[in-house]
């Protein structure tokens, strides 16, 4: 019986540790999602963080004809990253981006093969095709 209780308590501890990051408030969850891939839980060592996953704040949303230019500020370094979207934008997505910019919400920006994905606490703006990225 004691072995069963010990096994259950170890299993419960593992379950709590696995689900804890998803119960954190959004700013801590973004920071965790950016830093988790670069940390090995056993030895504290790991690969270099993926360069296309960043914790950012949206600084500006500028509309130009059919393009939208987004300027993000990285939370950790403060570098500004400008992305010009060349696809036709959805007004609802731009409104959501405007709301995040007004509230200075921490966002998770993932860039991969010419596409950008922006995740916030209450939704996501996905599959954004960008024409260029520049660091200001």
C-alpha cells in the first residue's frame, strides 16, 4: 500500500510540474515559452534558443495601401523589429493588433519561412506573410 501511495504522489508531482507553465499569467507564460526550448531540465544545459521565437510588444501598426507595417520591440533586449506584411489584411486581425498595442500586451512572435505568427492572451493572428524584416 505504501508503494502505491508513493507512486501516486510522485505522479501527482509530475503532473503539477507539467501543467504549471500553462496556469501562469500570460506575461510569465510568454517568457517561459521563449526560454523553455533553450534549457535542459536535467543538467541546465541546452541548445541555443531558436532565433525565430521572440517575446515582443507591439509598438505600431501602420496601414499602407494593401500592406500593413508592424513594429515590435523585443522585451528582453529592447531592439525594434519591423515587419512589412504584403498580404491583404483582415480588418478584425488589425483591430486585435491595435488592441494589443494600446494595452502594451506581451506577445509571442514566431517567424518561420516568410510567415509570422503573433500570439496574445486572448487569440492569435496567424499566417502573416512578410515582405521584409528590419531591425531598427
